């Protein structure tokens, strides 16, 4: 499988180029300025639209690069009622309810929309701790930066114990030790308590 990734942040793009697979090509641009004569089988937008004023417009642009009958996968933070320090720190404009995300996907022209929650209960358990640690490590000073700067920095934060862990912990925190939580979250994919939502939807033939 091959693919193309777009990253507008120069710092994040440099990190991607040094760690990415040869099967994925990355361009230092955003979707608004991306032009291609090719169309793709599958389009992804992970934790992007909550940063954008025009979330529907972004998804319409994404659809134009996906083949008719192809699919898109979109992820967003959920539960607007639990707005956190981290939301402000990384430049979020909003969180989404399941109903709001489905409405946005429909307005963008997608069909066969399915909404799933992920991460419950593990991410819920760690979110308060993560926000406490972020406040301690960054303080409120970073909130003085403009939102575009906070958004650009959101993908390259590497605070120890928040975004990275000592390599020795790989024996404790790994795909095998976390697998029970993966199984557990499958029981809650329709729960309103999930703090991350994923939408998968089809690009109708009328769009292209």
C-alpha cells in the first residue's frame, strides 16, 4: 500500500521525513494548496478539522481527491462539554458531538456515514492527568501565542511522560500490554463518553 501525506507545518514535516516509510510520500503543504491529477482510493483527516474555521469546506476539498465510491476516515475530539486546557493549548476551535460530526460529514456531501467512538476508557482515565502535566510543563504563557502558532506546534510536542516515554518502558507499555484496552473499547464504540470520534463515509459518484 502506498500513499501521500500533507503536512503544512515545516517543523512537523521535517520530523515526518526523518521517520516515515518509503511507501508514504509527504509534501510540505496543506489541502487547500494541494493540486494533483490523481485520485485516491481512501482519504484521511486525523484531528484536523477541529482547528479549521471551515470544517465542511476542508472535507469537500478532501473528497475531490478521492475516487468516486472511495472512502474517507476523519477523527476529531469529542464531548464539547469537557473542554480542556489542552484544547486551548493546541488551537482547537471546537469539539464535536456524534450528531455534529455526522451533520458536518453530510453537509460536505458524504454518504453512508458511520460514527464510532474510540479510546474509552483508557484515554478518559489519562486525559485529566495529561492536562495537569501540560499545565505544569507549559504554563499558561503559551496561550498568548496566536492560534495558528499553537496549531502548528500541536503536532511536534515531545514532552517526556506526556508524548514520549523512556525506551525501557516498552516492556510495560506496548501493543501487547495495551491489547486488553483495545478489546474493552470495542464495547463502547457507541458510547457518548468517548473523547475521540471517528467517522467513515463514502464519496458519492456525484462529487467527482
